[in-house]
C-alpha cells in the first residue's frame, strides 16, 4: 500500500503537531464523544466488516481522508489523514501514524481536490446543515475519487438513542440519493450497515445508562457491547446501485466523484 500524500497540508497550519481550533459543530456531539473516547480504546480497522472493501480501495488511493472516525477508524491508520472534533481521538490516531488533526468536519482544513479516497462513517447525520458536509466531500475529493459514507435511514425508526448520540436526522432513501447526485457523486454500490441492536429495550437501557450513569455505561460499552458487536458483524454484502432499503436502519454508500458532463450523465443514469 502506498503512503498517503496529502498535498497542501504543510503551510496551511495543518501539520502532524499543529491543531487548528474547530470552527463550529455541535457542543452536544463534542461532549458525548469526549466522554466516550476518554473511556474507550482504539479499535483496529481490520476488525470491522468494512476492512476488505476499504483496504482494497486504499491500495490505489495515495491520498486518503477519513472524517470523524473517533477511535473507530475504518481506513488504514498509517499515512491516512483524519479530522475529528475529539482531541482524545486525534492523539490516539497520531500515535499509530495517522495524520490526524482536530477540526470542524463541515469545514475541512484541506485544499480542493486533495484526496483519492474520502470516508465518513456515522458523521453526516450529526451536522445541522448536512449540505455543508456534502459540499466539503465534493470539494476535497478529486474527479474520479471514491467517496464512502454511511448514514441512518427511516425517520420512523427515531429513538431517544438518536438524540443522545447527537443525531440530527435519519434519511429517507430518495432524499439521500438526491443529495448525493446534487453534490457531484455517482452512487455505484451500497450495503446494509451498522451494529445498532434491534432490541428497543436494549436501546432504551443504553440511553438511560448514558444519561444517568455515563462513566459506567461507557466502560460497559467498551468492554462488552463493542466486542460483542464486532463478533456478530455480518460480511458486508455490496449491491450495485441502492439496495432495497425496506427495514434497513443504516446504509453504506460507495460513490464516485464526477464532474462536468460526466456528472450530468451519471445523474441521468441514476434516475432510470
């Protein structure tokens, strides 16, 4: 795998030992994830079911960026650029060779067309103005770059847990595809995603614990629920275009950054 080359970082105040101050973002998100990551340990990307897909994509992507990974990075850490609101996460990623900086995920500190591969897992739904982050995904990715992200689906599935972890929305599939097309991204493949438990009782118990016993709940999450979720992961089953989203709580999308005439043609194909 080739080392990441992140053009334009040096000289823009974004070096391995310099932290730009995050411009904005949700204070609730920052508080929640500061508590979570301070009580957690980094999980290697090889342990996630996204590894076969992303490690293969990373092999042909010298310049790579993952947005908002926390302590759950999905891309190979050494040589990959990361942006996160959590300084705990930034320190841990740097210790493993990641080019990590603290910053606002909706105002990325990188030049235009800087990356061959851009990933954002469970990030977009946390941003009040999601079009800001989609514009950033479009801006920092090169023509032909791969953009991979995952978001929760179906507003009817909303629970107190969504509120607690800082979600702003769950997406309707048609609206999600429209946003993707409007921001220079052609949907190529998709898959059911996520490790959210199906039990509403378990979700309510987790929400109560995080609200009333946060330290103990974080320790249980890191020691019990996260390892269990990793063990029960299913192989990522990618399908061309958009999967049948009936009953699906979260979706992963693999997109191609297109421009100009190619962008218009891609939008026409997606509408068929």
